[in-house]
C-alpha cells in the first residue's frame, strides 16, 4: 500500500523539553502504516544546538527522517519563511505546521489527511485548546462546525497540500509588530488567492505556560489583537479599505463586548472575560484611528 508522504515543520526559538514532547507525539503518529512522516525543525538562532540535544531529538523521533536548520535573523516570520524555502522543494504530497508548545493526539496527522481528501479543500485547520484551567483562555479558543469554510488558519494547527506553497506567498514581518498576526495574514492571502480552508474537529493542545497565567498577559494579548488588525488588512487590501474595516471592526467588537456584558448573569466568569476581551480589542482598534 502506497503511503501518503507528510512533512511536518516545527519553528522554534530554541531547544526545550516542550520541543521533545511534540516530537514524541509525532513519533506516535508515524506508527500508522498509511503515512510516512518526515520532520523539519527550524531554530530561530545562529548558535548550533549542542550534540546531546541533537541526540535527544533523534532519540525521540526514533527512525523518523528529520532535518535541523537555522535562521539567525530573529523574528517568527523570518524562521517561518526559512522553513517555507526548504519545504518548497521537497518530494511530499502534504505539509503540516506545528508549534513547539503543543501536544497532539496519536491520530492527528491521519485525521487531517482523511479530512482534506474527503472535503474538497487544500488547507485544513482546527481548534487550539489550552491545557490551563484558567477560564480566560476559553476566549482564545476558536470553534466552528466541522467542514465549514473559513478565511484563515493558525500555524499551530494547519495541514495542507504541497501546491499551496507554490503561490509565492510569504510570512510578513510588517504585521508581527506586536508579536501576532503573521499566520493569519499568510493564510488569509491563501484564501484570497482561491485556496479553500476548512475546519476540522482535530485539536492541538497548548501546554501550560506559567508566564501566561495572569490577567496582565490576557489584557496585553487582546489589546494587541486589536492593534494588529489594521496591519493585516493593509497588506490584504489598501490603506483606505483597511481603515474602513478598522472602524467597522471596532464597532463590532464594542457591540460584542456589550452583548457579553448583558449575558454575565447566565455564565459569570466566561462572559466577564469575553466582554473584557472584546472591549480591549475595541480599544486597540480605537488606538489605530490615531496611529494610522
């Protein structure tokens, strides 16, 4: 039986135990006889990792073919583009992007592979579920009906056909000013170019990170979501349309914040955080009126 060849790309700021955890998950996925998995690890650093670290990577991937590359120019978009330039010339049918701070189920790759074949799409994505019990993380968890066509995907959970990266679309450094948005823009451009992105109920699980377990992180991230929005729209369209969209989306965020405010008696903690999150995104959009 011919195996489907899948190349998994992991972009990382440096060697960590979290990286080893996702590699263990990938190995378990490779045990399925219907897929042949290879792995690309792209480190965003100029310093080569130590020999014992290379051996640990090899040990956790066991017999999986893998390659380690380096991008010395700091920035998530730079290392993602380095990864793309490598993947573009590989002999594979499918590619998958994963982050080094997540875990996946043993059938994750096969699940996405079967979905993309059955649902007439070139890109499949799915939920990112935070393993933290902190209730404000539920605000960031997207969810749609299975099979719905959507406009963008996140690099922490995306599976796609090889033809996608032949469109000469790259990750932009301009939108990652606040630390987010380069993946949303990348896949939004793919969607705009006619690639079909569909939602699959096939989650990744983001591991607990102590630095995120506080209200300050929650506030900062939501405010920056609002600030980043106009940067994404400027690259997708033009300044005038981006500015109009920014006004409309600011109004939308304020309306949604108000709705959740009224719904607080129904679900206290969940709706408080949702209302707060959308209000912060509204503020980010309002700040854009002055800055841009």
